C-alpha cells in the first residue's frame, strides 16, 4: 500500500535560482534531492529554469527517490532543440517517467524553453509520440490565470498530464474555484497540483496558514482519486528560513506516512 508521501513531488531548481525574486538571504544551498528528503517527498521534477544545472551530477543522487520528471528546455545549450536535448539527458535517469513543458502557455517565450504559440497541434502530437517511445508521459504546466483562455484547450488535450499552479497565492474562494475548473476541464488527464512556498506572483512570503489549507484540501483530493499528487515548490527556498516552507515540512511530517489506497 502506498503512503501519501509517494504522491508528493519537489519542483527541483538549482540552488540560488530564486535569488532574482528577493526572497531573502540564502543561508545554505539545498539540492533537489536534499529538498525532497527534507520534506519527505518521494519524487522530483528537475527544472533548470534557464539557470546552470549540473543535471548529470544530480542524476547520481537518487537515494529515497521513486520517480523523476525532466523539464523540456535547452539545459544551457542556447541553440539546442529543447526536446532533443532533454531526450538526450533522459538516458541518465533510470527512474524517469515524465517530461514537462514548463511555462508553455506563457504569452512570451523565454529563450531556454518552448512556447505554445510557436507550435501546431500536429507538431505537439509528434513530440508526444517521441516521448512515449522512451516510456514517458508528456506533461504541461498550467496556471490559474490561463484557465479562461479558450485557445489553450486544444493544446491541453495533447498532454497526458497537467500540473496546475497558483502564481498568485489564492484565497480560499479562489483555490476552490480554480480546482473546480481543473477537475471539470481535464477529465481523463492525470493531475498534479502545485503548492508555492513563496508568493512569487506578489513577490512576498507565502502565508503559512494558506499553505496548510491547500495541503489539507489537496490531501482529500488525492484520497478521493481526483488528483494524482502535489508538487512542493521548491528546494531552492530551503536555505532561506521561510515560515511557509517549514509549515509544509511540519505538514508532511504529520501526514506523509499516511497509508492510501
């Protein structure tokens, strides 16, 4: 029987990658695997986020990790084809089971990643076929602010799974409204719900009480089979003495070992 922590992921960024957001002083570095073990999460997405990331070195530290996901980006090779480069790196991870298109539905593409406005549905289907050939699923990041863009839906249909995020920390009402939309509009898809441990949208600390509330609700969604898990964002915040980060740690200590069907 699985435990709740088997359904939890760390959004794995390079240490110090959040410094641009004035989060606070980084007192010590925390790698993705270290962050996962500290939190009690059993799975990791590796997302360079346009920063240098020694992915080969990280691939050697899989202690306590069940599953791995890789972001589809150029991994520091500026002129590289993002998918081709990621498929090359995928060979280093025996526990890899998914690739994720981070910030895919952004209005403007960053040079290190892909943007939906540059690709047709047919091209995405071809990419999905290549990803399936290596035994992986194709996932995409979706933010609550993108839910009402009718152009997104046909693209969303191509993906196997959706990771859903609140860029601005949600109120309780906003949380439930957005989750209802997610459940209604992603039928047949796998779903992960992201939980930010810093309010990046408003560039201020996340509210510990709201982090706990989201985790409490997401726990019930997991137990009811409505979502497949939760992503904690992110390890790079681990050395910054953030109350919301420690609240998530406290919550995982309390519920992580809970047995689920």
